[in-house]
C-alpha cells in the first residue's frame, strides 16, 4: 500500500488529524466530541500514517511505545479525580473549575483533565493493539 | 421507524447467535460483534428515539428549552462501543493464538481441558 | 471488653508472623493469655453475683441494627470463666503434649482464634454478631480437628464436623433474621422484653425450630450427634477444650440464652425433653460398646449434653439450678478425663481400654486425677458431681408429665455414665500392668498438673458448695429468668427419694463396671447396626448428592460452546415467549411512532442486506467488509436520531475494527463448512426464534411508559453543576466519572492482554505441560 500519493498525503494528514483530534477533545464539553472520539481519531491518524509509511517510520515518529500512554492517561484521570480529595477535602471526583473561562478552550476544570486522561488512554490502547498485531502478523 | 428498528435488532440478534453457533472460530467473533451491535441498538431504541434534538444545551442558555434525546442511553452505548472494541481485539488475538497453538479452528475440537491434552 | 475478645484474634495474627519463637520452650508462655483473661473475668464475679449486668456497645453496621454489643451476666460469666480457665490449663498442657511439633505455633493460633470466637459468642448481645462468632468457632474447630492434615480420616472428620455445624449455622442465621423481623431488633436484651409478642407471632414455631436446629447441631444432639465422635480425631487438647468443655456447650448456651425469650412454651419444653432424653439414653448406651477411651468419652459427652438439653426442657427453677451446676460439674470432670486420656495416649501410644491397666505404678498423679474425676462423674459424695446428680434427680421428679419415664431414663443414663467415667478414669490405672507398658515413662509436670487441678476443684466445690453457689450458679439461674435466692447447695439433704435413687445409681453402676468389661466383640456387634445410624444415612446422602452433581455438571458443562449457547438461548426463548404469548397485548400506538423517510428506509435495507451478506458469504474478507457496512449503517441511524457522539464513536471504532480484521485475517483460519445441513437448519430456527422474541420484546417495552427521571436530572444540572453543555460527555467525564475511570482501566487491561498474548512467547517446554 506504499503508494506515493498516499505517503505524501499521510505526511500532511497526520498533523492535521492530530490537531483535529485535539479540537474534538477540547470541544467535547460543549459540542459532540470528547476524549473517546478524540483519542480514536488520533489513533486512526497514526494507523493511517503507518499504512502509508510503514510501521517503523511511525514508531520512529512517536519515539516511545504507545503503551506508555496508558499509565500516563490513567494517572492523569485518577489524579484529576483525586485532586478535590487532597486539596479541598471534598469527595472523590468533585468537579473543580477555574473561575474565569479561558479564551478558545472555554472553562477549564478537573473534568477537562479527566477527559485528556481518557484521550491518552484510548490512543495508547488502540495503538498498542494495532501495532502489536501488525508487528506479529 | 420504531418497528423497523425493532426488526433490525431482531435480525442482528438472530444473525449474531447463528454465527456464534457455528464451529468456525472467525464466525464466532463476527457473531459476537453483530450481537453487540444489536444490543447497542436495543438500548438505544428502548431509551426512546428522538429526531433532531441531540442532548446538547443551546449556546445561549443554561438549560434545555426544548425536547431533547435522553442522554443516559447514549452515555451507556458510548461506553459499550468502546469496551466492545477492547473485547473484540482481545478475542481476535486469542483466536489467532489458539489457532496457532492448538492447530485447529474447529471449536468442537477445543473443548478438551488442559488436563486431557 | 472488646479488647478481651480481640486479644485472642490479635494473638492468632501475631503468631502468623512471630510463630517460630513459640515453637520451642516459649510455647508455654501463650497460656498467659487465657490466664490473664480468666483473672479479668473473675474480677467481675462480685459485681455479677450482686445482680449487676455489664454491657458495652460498639457500633458496627448501625444501618441494619447490627452492633458489636456485649453483655456480661451470670450465664455469660460462667461460660467466659470456663472458656478462659480451661483454656489456660489446655494451653499449658499443649506445650507439653505437642512439644516440638512442627506446627505448634499454628496450633496455638487456631486455639486462640477459637478462644476469642467462643468468648465473643457467649458475650454477644446482638444476634447477628453472635452468629458471626458462632461460625468462627465452627471454622476454627474445622482447622483443629483436621490438624493432622496428612491423615485422611482427620480430614474427613473435619469436613463432617464443618458440614454439620455449618448447616446449623445457616439455621441460626435464619432464626436470627426471623426473630429480627418479628421484634424489629437484633438485640437479645431488647427481645427479652418482647416475650409475649414473640410467643404470639405466627412465626414463633418456625423461629424456635431454627434455633433448635442450630443448637442441636452444635451441641451434638440426636440425630446430629455423629460429628462429635469423629471430631475426636483431633489432638487431645482440642477434644478437651472444644469438644467437651466449651464449643459443644455453645448450643446449650444458645438454648439457655433464649430460654427467657422463647421458653416457657409447650412446644419448646416438650421438644427439648424428647430430644435431650433420646440423646442422653442413646449415646450413653453407645458408650458401652466402645473400646477407644476417647470414643467412650465422646459418647458420654453427648449423653451429658443430652442431659443439659433435657434439663433446660424441664424448665423449672430446680432444673435450671441443676443445669447450671451440671455444666460446672461436667466441664471439670470431663476435661480431666480427656486430659488423662491424652496423657495415657501420649505415654503409652494406645487408647484401647482393653490393653490398658496398672498404670498407677508409673503415673500416680495422673491416676489420682483420673480417679477423682471418675468419682465426680459417678456422683459419689463428696464430689460436686454428687450435687449435680441430686439436683438433676430432684428436677426430674418434679417433671409435670411422664414423671416415671423421665426418672427411669435419667437414672439409666446416670448409671451408664458412671460406668463410662469409671472405664475412662479408673480402669487404666488398676489391675496388672501389661508387659508391653513396663517401660512407659512418667509424664511431665505440665501434663499432669492441669488434670489434677481440675479434678481437685471437682471435689473442693463438692465439699464447699458455697464457693460456687452465689458466685456462679445463682447468677446463671437468674439470667434464665428464675429466682433461686432461697435455695442452698448442700451435700446433705436428709433421707429422701432422691438419696435412694442416688444409692441405686451408684450401686448398679459399680456392679455394671465389674461385670461388663469393654471388649472388641461388643464394639463389633454395634457396628452391625451402623447402616441405619444417622451418620451412615447422611454419608450415603452426601455420596449420592455428589454423584448427582457430577452427572449434572457433565451434562451442562460439556465443553461445547455451542451447547451452552443453545441451552441459554432456548431457555430464554421458551421462557420469554411463554410470558409474552400468555398475555398477548402488544399494543403499538402508531401515532407515537416517528415517520419513516425514504433515506431511513434505504439505510435499513442496506443494514439488513449487510447482515445477510455477512452471515451467508463464503469469503472472510467479504464478511468483514459487509460487517463494516453494517457498522456504518448503524452509525447513520445514530445520526438520524440525535446521537452525534455515538455516531462519531461508532464510525471510528468501525474503521478500527475493520483494520484490525484485515491485519490478522490472513493469519486466521479459513472458513470451514463443518456443520451439516440439518444442524444449520436447527440453529437457524433457534436464531430466528430468538430474533423474533427480542423484536417483540422491544415492541412491548416501547408500549410501556418511560421514565426519564435520571436523564432529566443530568440534563438539568449539566451546565449548572458541571459547566458542560454536551450532556453525554458531561455524564461520562463528570457525573459518572468513576465508571469511566474503571472503563479505561479495563481497556488498558485488554491492550496489555493483547500485547502479552502476542509478545510473550512460551517456551516449548512450558507449552507442552
């Protein structure tokens, strides 16, 4: 499947799709989207790149094993749930918010960090599965 | 449309179970996926379907002003879709490994436990 | 008081870590724990005998009315003192009896676990916590009986004991719940004030039966008695402690504890008299046919427990007094006899009474203990046993009905028990020393001292009954709801019928002892009747049950996925189909349904076609592609019906699934045509039936009104509480965030699973195993 057009296109598509996935992730709280979908889109971006350029190139681009995203994401999600317990003695998963909304992103709170955690885990899981399979296939 | 959806669900269930009842490993996985889709649609339908009113609060207001689709079944199904991906990928790999180790893809030949083999 | 109970548990846990220090000489130090507890409980004697009741409550599960509440009254004090006092002696005795045993620390751990559980049982004032401690005693007893776990007979006896007492435990729980629902409380003290309400309840009989089954299994009453002789496989300290002095009396305790609540009713009294009566006579006769010393003692213990149940059943003040005294008497002499038997077994290596004799020449202190205990057991003055027997006769003679039969039964039992006591306590020490035992060594101090202490106490309390009268006996009677302040224990009551009965008992008993020697011939004779005993009936029942369950399991767990699925689906179809056709009211309100537009119809047709193609195509690739089409069609349905998030997710997942399949497809087996035509028809019919049932079910549910309360709550509060406008996303990351956290954890696990399955290569040697 290493056609020239696909390879060239995928080089541009990868950053575009990644930016798109982050966009989907961030707007999830207000409009359709969120960590799950964002993560899946990002994963598809990498898979597409791998199809066009070969798995090794994509892996080189990533620099680390996608599996590492799983503990990072899980940790982030867990800490965002734990923050109110440590900081304010509130129950686990109480929503915390910055008082003023940020430009572009909107209001930022612990739920956003939680969603980012989900995003990372989904990328990690999907890429781990697909990469492992294509390596051994 | 509800009747059509119910029929679709019935078809998906029937096809899923039929495929699970085959002896071929690959068909088993396809059956599980079809059955999962059927279950998702069933939850979706039973949560009542609403046309053109996604559960998203309009930009200027803080609460819903008009009718909206029930968000709870949607949240459930979203979770189910993602989880079923994990299940499917694991099942596919399990089948692949089993095929390699046991050297058969007939489910009926896989029923012996470790002790016997 | 909580600390006193927890001490045993803590010590048991401590032994897990520091056990190795207690295997050697330090082992005897562990006796300090029951010793200290004994002193602690003894310090309450003045308060309790003046009529006080000490109670402490710690909240446990307040929502269900389950507390850790403890009550120390006369009854629980007597039991606490027995548990800790005999515990002290048994702990010390064990240090010598099991000296150098590899698992001595483990043994002490189980023992102190048991002691703590037993203390908790007798001190609990809450039925639920009583049940918990009750089960703990059963469990620790299981470990102790099976202590020699390399011996199959030990393991079997342990299982039998656990089975029977655990069975009773269920009934205790059922009884507790029933009483709880009648009275609205689990506190035993509070139940005391509701005696009328309980007796008037329509569930009274049922509650009493449940409590009875619990008590009878624990206290080895007929027909549940047979686990106790088997339990004698345990090391002798265990038999002494659990199976004669304390645990088997838990059932007696339960009955006594509930006498003021449930007692004084015809059903209660008559059942107890009958069961206790049968047990005492049946097992006293059984004792005659044993040659194993422990067997003799086991049956005489069951018989003594029968006497206690019988006395509780009589329900008069005199009977309660007799029961209170007899508990003390029995604990003292029976524990002594067990300890003595243990010493004989330990030194000579046999417990066969036909091979023993003349041991007084070697172990004089043990002989003294044995003979004193035998005297107390026989009820010969001036022992405390005499007191107990007099009171028992007194109580029996005042029974309201069938007085003659009752008196004959109790006298017969006492005669046979006298025989059993003499055989165990005197026979091994008198007569000629067999040659085989000429060079038997004398036991150590730690072994014979506990026996002698108990035996001497048995005589001392007989001569000075005031030692126990107001301190122990009377508070027990008042805990049972009777007033005994006008009664005085004394050896001499003048010439009367009771004294005559005593004289007859002693004379006939001694006569019997000289003329009926235990022999293997007698033992084999009763063995012939074994097949109709409750034990063998139960064992046969268990056997057939396990044969049946093996058969049943093989029918259903046959290893064919197809059969499992078929069974489940068939069951579902038949059951749901039956209900639906039973009331065929599938009302579809056509006005409520949404319109079908042309593009929706197109999607539906594509979807159904995709499904059919997936199922019937012969090519795997085509099947996967068709499945992708099905997924996309579903995605469109989500778009039409206001679920943009679902559509996006479904789309991405569908893409990834297809990629996944394509990646591994060529490594996967080709489609095979394994099933024949007939099978496919059968499966097809089943599948279509399921599809139809699900379809009809969905339609029927649609006809019911919905409840969107939860969805409305989330929708209303999504922005106000969680500052989000996409309600689905808010539910996922905020309202139900913990669920999502678990979900992504599960996803990670599946990814790790995939990684492990593919990357970790088993070595060929591992695989062949």
